[in-house]
């Protein structure tokens, strides 16, 4: 913890106008207002502020132990079973590098009350950022699980019945599963491995390596019951949608396709390389019907990062919309309407998600100069943020972007608990925090 900056008698407080203020990121606060609002990392801006009348942290606990690493993956799905008594995780040797094509990870079911973990399968299709897209089947969330694997050189999805042990392979790897449990969306994880290795899988074949925007690859839809699969939106179609000059001749890829809560539409990011220093790729945020129709461009090619659906018509995203600044914005689907969310409060990019009742936003931050990752909950009714905790990021992971350990906080099915991947000096482990004192107050 570093010392706070000295008061400046000529600087006046942003909140009350009194002198002797100190700079806290974008704010100037006097000693009295600092007593009202506190910060763990003063120089990193308003996102590091919270109401000092509440505790700065909530207790949390690890539900897995080393020496192997345990993690869940991304932030867009719950690791808890339907009845909340079991959790899923991925177990792997902590190598500080991307997994090779023949390095398997284990899929485990955990009893968080006892800490007992049962290995139920292995997978050759995984990465440190998103795991193997492991999740409970929405249509049978106490018995069946879904994940990705590699079989005969192909990345495939797996439907695994834990009660019988039977496994059924799907023709393509899964990226996101519809909330109604009927369909899954797929993109080429081999193409992702070539364009952005941290979210791709090793060992698969990218059949369109030399084609920037192929007409036979893109967004695929899988029927989870029958296993039938079809291409619903090609990269060529996306490339032809009012293309900016920066896209010409660049290899395109689709990232983060995610179903809306009613399972009818999806959002997706179209990305391509950005030459030079700074952000390594351009972004375009699209929405589309599950059958590939009614394609709509929500945000152009400047900056779009993490996001979540609030409801079937509204999408929260960290973005830079036309004429706007970097921040969280709420987009209304199939319109040009957009409004800021938590301006001056949540001012750092993070992995954002709505609570099951859609009232609270859970998010994290990337490591700052003090190697702190922070967890936050924002109350959309009260328009106030609560700091949940600061977690030291291991020096050994700095600079290793492809194997970094983001917190990736995710809700349970009731909104009373959250789970996150906690980085350590020699491993990463799964942690749980009870937030019911906030969400049920």
C-alpha cells in the first residue's frame, strides 16, 4: 500500500469546493470527503472509490487446493449445479505457457462443502483464459455437463451424462449455449488459435488459413438434441457489412458470440489485426438472430471489450461508441440508442455481468501498477458501487498475457454468491465469496 498524495492548498475539492484537496485519479477530494470515500489505489481513478461506510472487503475462501491449478474459465456462466451443491472446474499443471496439443486437462466436479473433487473426464481442447467452455447443461443442470475436446484432430463438443457416464460428441466445439438449452453457437477454435491464441485451442485444423473472410466459415449453430449443425452467418457476410478501410485484406475472426436471455438473438465481436502499437485489434459489435437473419451493427471498429445482456433488448458493454469516451455503455439492440452506465464510478474495463435479478453488475479490473486486481458490485438502483476486495497479482504472471489469470467473477444461480479464479505465485485456484449481505439487503 502506497502513501496518499499530500494535500494541495490551492486545489479545491470536486465534491464540496473546499481547499487542501488531493488528486484521486480524475477527482480532487478534500480531507473531509476522503473520510466519506476511500481508495485502495488512489492514483488509478474513480473506479477505485467506494463508500467508506461499508467494509472494504468481504470474506472469501478457496474451494480448491494445489499443487495443480484449478480454474473455471470465463465469466459468462455459473460453475454451480442447478441445486447449488456442486461446482465444476478444470485441473491442469501450471506451466506458465499455452497448452500444447497433447497436454490434457482434467474436468472435475467439486463438493465445496467438503473440498472433495472427482475427476470425471479429460480434455485436449482448452486454454487458460476460457478453459474448455465447461458448464452445466441448461436443460439438466444437476446431471449433464457440456465441454469441448479434440477427437481425431477435430475440436468437438461433448454432452456428458454424469449419472450414467455416457458421452455424446457434437460435430463442432461449443462457444456459448442458449439459456433454454436447445442450441449452442460455435466458431472455429483453430482459427482463433491462429489469430488470438489465448482463446483458441491447439491441435485443430483451420481449413481457411489463407482466406481473410471465407464464405464457408463463421458462426455455426448446433442443435444440442440432434447434433445437427449449420453455418448461419459467414465471415464473408460480416466482411461485406459496410466495411471500414482498416478491414481490407485482414484476416477476420469471431469472438464471444453470446445468446440473449430469451435465446433468440446473439451478440458477437468481429475482430481483425490493428498494425502498430497499442490495442492489437479492431472491434465491431454485432447482434443477429439465431438463424443468422437481421444482422445489426451496434458499435463500430474503435473499441469494444467485455459485455453482457441485461435483457433481450439491451446490452451492456465496455466500449467507445461514436462521440463517446471509454466506459460501460448500455446499448439498445437494433437501434442507435446508447447511454452511459456508472459514469465516474466504474471507470476501468472489466469482465461485467448482471446478477440473476438484473439489479447488480459484477465486474473486476486488470492488475494496476501496484499489481492489484479488484472486485466490484454496482447497484443499478442506488447508482453506487461496493468494493469487494483487492487481490495481489503474482509477479511471475506479469507480461504473460496468453496465460494470465483474470478474476473472471461469476454469479451463482441465486445471486447470493460469486466465484472467481484466484492467481497465486505457483498456481491458480477457485475461490467463492458470499455477497448476499449486499444483494439481499
